[in-house]
C-alpha cells in the first residue's frame, strides 16, 4: 500500500520549438509587478508568478497528466507546507518505514515530495503509486487533469497574519543568499495586502480550494495550520482516512500516530543534520530557512495595531463572508 517517494528525474518538460516561442511571447505580454515585489513577478491567470518559474508553470499546466491515485499537496507559500509534506509522506509510507529508517532522516521534506512547477519531469509514470506531488498553483490554474481525474488534493492554509510574517523572514533569507537588497517588514506588508506576492493574492488562493472542499469533500481536504498545531493526532487521523489509509486500532494503540507526530515535529526536523545545512530549489534557498518558529500568533510580536487592523479588514471583506475563518492564537 505504501511506497517510497523520492525524486529521481531532473529533466524539464520539453516543448516543440514553435510552442516554446508562443510561450515566450505570452510571458513577454504579461503585466509585471512594478511595486515592492522582488524578484520580478508576472501576472498570469490572475495570480502573481515569479518570472523564473513561469515557464515551468505553463509546461506543468499543458503537459501534466494526473493519475487517479495521485495525491497532490497544495498550499500558499509559508503556510505549513514543509510540515505537511513530512506528515503526508509518513502517513502514506508508514507500512514501509518507521521512525528508525524513514527517508526524512536523510532527505528534506521537499525532496521526498517535490514541487512539480520547480522541476517538471519527462517521466512521472515510473513512480510508484500513489504518487505524492506538490504545487503552489491556485485552483483555477491547475492542469485540467488534476481537476477532473479522481486524484486527491490536500490543501493547507494558515492565518494570513502569521503567513505574512513567516513569508517576510523567508524572503529576507533568500535575498541575502542571492546578495540582493533586503526590504523591510513594512514594505513586505504593503505588498502582501496588495496581493502581489508569490502565487497571490492570498485570499483568492485560499478561497479557490475552500470552495472546492465544500463542493467536493472527497476530492479536496482543506486543512488549517492552527488545527494541526492544536490537535495533531485528530488531524493525522483525518488525513489518513482521506487518502484511504486509515489508522488501524492496533496502530493507534501502538502509538503510531504519536510517533509520526514526533518525527515530523518542527523541533525534530529542524535538529536533523540534513536540514541544518545545504540548499534547495536550484540552490536559492537554504534548508535551515524552512524551519523557524512555527508558532501560532507570532504575528503579535511583529505587527503594529494599524497593520493588524488593515489585514483583518481584508480578511473580513475577502474571506470571512464565505465561512472561512482563522484562530489567531
């Protein structure tokens, strides 16, 4: 039932020369963020995509063929993605690996469940099923094969207040690594509120998957970071049931859920040697920058009352009317 999911392909999806020219022309025609966002983003299908990643996103949309047993983990950046990748991998592979021999001891969670748009592959058919894959792409821009196949989507989101702070720390680390100017929290906050962030606006990203989870609960599982922090055991059981691999009574009594939760905790992952050094994503991100505090309510240590009021107002206008609300602490 379970399998090891480790990336082994490195080729970019190929396109015919005339198609590549058409893609280049399309990208050149798109609006470019000219405000505070760095690096440059293009507005593609109503979301802001990094210019360096956009060709891969388009190739993913046009060429990816989902299988019915695929499980696709989706999130807005800095919403608990790394944590959920570790949890999902452990749940799906628990009959093959335990905490003593899990690949998470020697591989970063982003290496065991890769982002498709970071490195589209020529041959995904050779991977064992269910294939575990990830993306940050909004729902409306997913490949049609993901939307209409029987593959499952697991989405995680986080209170935008904490997401904003976490994304600022993450991007500051990235710019320092690339020897580029660092911008202030105030600049990043303004950009976040305008929606000109990685795969933003954040409210449209969340609502796309929230609405689908309500309409097709067997297709889309909508998780909140805060719920995982509050009740990791209950959320792991929900996750396992959703992917068709519920924990047995023997597993529950044997402490398997607690073992997975401990192995995948921020503290454990952060302290592993594999995550203390090295880089990911084309050597643009240090692994250690993926593990910060992971606290609920850390925004209170960074945001002014004016900032909090403004972001809460955006949430009240854009998100709350659809029944999507967040715990702040």
